[in-house]
C-alpha cells in the first residue's frame, strides 16, 4: 500500500478493483459525472443516502464547530463504509478540494482524521482538485476526463433550469422529475459510451431536451419566483438545505437556482483577476483567459438553445453576471463563493425574482461578508426584492428555518399582489 507523508495513496493497482465512494451534491449533475469517471475505468459510486443518521454519524467523528457541509459529507461516507455494502479493504473515498482560503479546503484532512478515528486508516482518500494539492498514481484528471465533465455540467445545468420552471406548474405530478432523470441516465450513457464528443450532437441534445420540457402540460397559475444563493453545498444539496426546492414548490413558489457552471467560471476568472490585481501568476492567467473564453462560448450556446427554441427563461450569462456588483464588492473578494455570491443576488433580481434565500452554514465567514454583508447595498438597488439569510447547522430547527422562509414568502406574495 502506497504512502506519502502519512497519506494513503490510491495506486494504479487499486484502480482495477477498488470502488470509489463520493458524496452527492447535485443529483442530476453527479449522475452524469459518475458515468464519466466510470467510463475511464474508475468504479465510482455517488452516494445518495440521506437522513438524520448521516448528520449524527458526522458529529460522531467531526467537531460540531466544523462547517456543516463537512459534517454531512464525512457522515455520508462513513455511513457507507459501515453499511456493509462495500468491501472496506477495496474501497477508496473521494472529495473535491478547491485549494482556496475557505475551510472547505480542509475537508480532505478532516475526512482522513475521521476514518483513522473510526478504524479505517488503511482506506485511501482521494482529493479531486485542479490546484495540484495532491497527486495519486491511480487517479489522474486527464484532459479527456475534464472535457467530458464539462458537458456533464452543461447538461446538468440545462436539466436543472428547465425542471425548476416546470415542476411548480406541471399538471401531471412527477412528470418533470421523471423527464429530467430519464435524460440524465441517457446522457450519462452517451458520455460514457461515445469515443468522441460531437459538439453538433451536443447542441442537438440541448434542443431535444428543451422541446421535451416544452411538451409537459402546465397550468397558467401565476406564482412568485424565489432565488437561492449561498455556500455551494447548502445551496445545491437537498440533504444540505433540508430539501429547500421541494419545500418552496410545496408553498406554491417557483425556485430559481444559479448554474453550477457559474462557479466553475468564477474559479477560472479568479486566475485572471490575480494577475490584474497583484501582478502574479501571469502564465496561469494566460491559460485561464483562454479557458474562460472557451467556457463562456459554451455557456452562450446553451443559453441560445433555450431562448431560440422555447419561452423558458435561460440561466444567467456569466459575462454579464460578473459585472453586476461593480462598486459594491471587489473582485479580489474570493474566499469561498466570494463576490460570486453577491453577483448571483443581482443576477436573480434581473430575472424577476420576488425574494432571495441566502443559504449558509452556521459560522461561514465568506457568507457573512459576501452574503449578509451585501444585503443592505443590494436592497438599496433592489428595494422590491426581499432577502433572508438562513443558517444551516446540526443544531438548527428545520421548523424555525421554514417559518422564517414562510414569513419572507408571505411578504413577497403581498408585494407581488
């Protein structure tokens, strides 16, 4: 078993017969990302378990002052190890790691401490990162893998955006979810099977998806729109935000969620900003600029597929989104979600939302600055958009969270008339 500075490495030999477990965040996106990794020989399993026992498992092995997302994902992984479904002698764990100043960069270290405490110190923990923080001989993010992951994210953003605009209005309950899940399975197989990705076929898939969602019978009810921003995990993950999207729909509301690609673009764009502000890493900035322009073109093509083939509202265009908070927060504010969180508030306001929920793990400093700290200047520009910050923590009452949201919804509905 390979070791480096106390770290159990995932070796080339392990790749053949080890199962890699990873926590979920965005079910549609991660279903396709799982397919991509499997197609390159990694036996990946995205965990979809939920329930209070997951959080209790996390609290058993991680200090309760740690970020709430860390408690959940570590609890989910340890619960899987102890479920009896996987051979613990042939299992590895995988977590993403940004490498920024946010405490999320410590999740991998916290997971390693937790599995040692639980008696599984022989299990490798793989850090999935693009910053060169760790390297494992048996796990490499090659250009072909990243390329396919990009399309999994683009497809996932499209499915999520259209599903959220259909679910609140669908006449046949469950039809939107069924269509989105069906497409996710089909696209996962396609991304895994095809030797070469044909971009013409990708754009045809976009159009087919848009047309399929357009066929879903919907009522003409007028519902208010509520945006969701915040820390990336609790913003997107149903287990992290107590199924917030489902709750909003049950309250007669249309949820509006920004795209995952926006966060990817934010990370790439920060590489350009570093060179502009500090005069450092100019070589990195050069390549980040090329990648940024490439990703922006892909996002624009996706947006055009929606606007040219339906009356659905497209996701925000990052080139515009990044300019919206100018004069309020600087682009150097990039710990965690940083300035992107503020920019997404303004983007949602331009999409006509009646209110915004800022989801945040309790004690999340980037959210306090870029979320709560930006509420006052945001409401000066958009006094008609109500905004509420909701803390997520193992000790927080879900009923209290929902009651605060209901108060905001009542105000938003009265303003909307």
